[in-house]
C-alpha cells in the first residue's frame, strides 16, 4: 500500500487513516528522543526538516521564533486525487489532506509551561495563518481540497509526543471527524428545541455559577468540564459566539493566548507539569450552515489516568476527581 487511505467504519462511522508510511518513524522502533544539539527542530538544523512553509523571525534578525514545516512522515497528502471506493458495505478514499508541524520555539528546553503570552500569541497566529491558507486549496475543478482542519499538541511522552522540542501539529482532512460532528449534531438538536446556541447557554450558566470556572478574561473563559472524561479536563471557550478560531481578530487571538498561558500555568503548578493533550475544535472550513450553533473551543486533557477495558468497551469514562474540586484547585493556584 503505497499511499495512505481513509477507511470508514460501518458501525461507528469513524474514519481511520491507514498510514503505513508512518511506520518508518524512528519513534515507532524504540529509538530514543533526540536531545539538544541533535534535534532536527533546533536552530542550525533547518536543512534536516522539509522546507519551511511559514516562518516568523525575531525582529531585525534572521533568527526565527516559529517555523512551520510539512510532517516528514505525514499521514495525508494535499496533492493526491480524492478517489473514493466501495467494496460491498466497506468504504475508503485516498487520504488527501495536509499534515504540518508547528515548531513553536527555537529553544529546545523551553516547555509550554514556561511560555509567555507573547510566545503563545505567535504560536496561535502561525496556526491561524496556516488554517486560512489551507482553506484556499482547491483542485482542478475549483473544489476545496480541505473540509476540516484540526490543531493539536501532545505534551510529554505519555501524551504521544515523539520529540521533546515543543511543537504542535496541524492536520487538514477531507471529512469532518466524528468527534466534531457529534458536537455539531448536539448543537443542531439543541437549537431545534430551544432556538438558541447550546455553547452560549453553557458559558452563560457557568459564568453565573462560577464553580467550575478556572480563569476568565474579556474574550474567553476556561472551565473544568461538567462531565469531564479525565481528571482536570479543562475547556477554553469564547465568551461570545465564535464558530471559527481562524477568524479571530488580533485582540481575540491575544486574549486566547492570555487565557491559555494562565490555564496551562495553573495546571502545571497544581499537577507538577503533567503530560497532556490539547486540541482545537473549530467549525468546518467551508460549510457555514452550522455556525449559528457551534463555538470553537480548546480542550486540554491531562494524562493522569489510563483508559482500560471498561472505557474501551463502553465509551464511558470513570473520572476520580470532581470537576468542581479540580476547578477550585486550579483557580486558587498561586502563580
């Protein structure tokens, strides 16, 4: 199988990327992580990554502060045709899309727990710039190549990070992932019953109660999710109705940078810098019919427990820490 494929599960409706090229990654064969001086993400090793797609340089210098490069072992390819195939009840298509690495600092030893608001702001702008650029990609018939874009970061080995050097990733997809689609469907169903946005209703109620709020500013609030799957699972949501992250103004992006830095620092202080996964759920790139009942949001999932047979077999989760107590701990952290 030369190219990656997207295969759709008939029962769960999940799409799975069968990406055999990624089996060539050194991390898949037990090779230790690259240390400073040997790291391909460090300054001076730019020739060891694919050519950069985007770079932000430090003012008045040639030194960079954020670089974006194609993932060397990417699961998706922007240049392939979207050929679909059915075999009885089974369905697949070519894995057309994009897979990029956002190297978020030139400092190998700098953890995201130590990021300043300005550094986070640069990282968010790189994400925004790449999302807006990929949204313009079209095929020969002037049809969009990308239907959905997700930004995610894996902090630490137990969260899936294959390199120590701080970085996030971007994946552009030809379909909307089931996790996001389920959120969209929930928003649509609530709108049909109540004629209002469920995310707006949720943020309003959480502001009133304050018991699960971790931090807030003019543009955003962070809260420990009422039915969080994991201990200290924290969501960052806009205070106002905003379906698309990539449409954010400079003021909104900076406000998001402020609350992400504040929330992550609180998590680091209370939980001693845990490994975590972070991902953005924004609205689909081109389909605007869902905008009225969907908010973009960021989910931060500390890796404090492990899923096992019950979770895998049922889709249920057992969270041993109440979101209310988690929020209180984070809120009261002395930074």
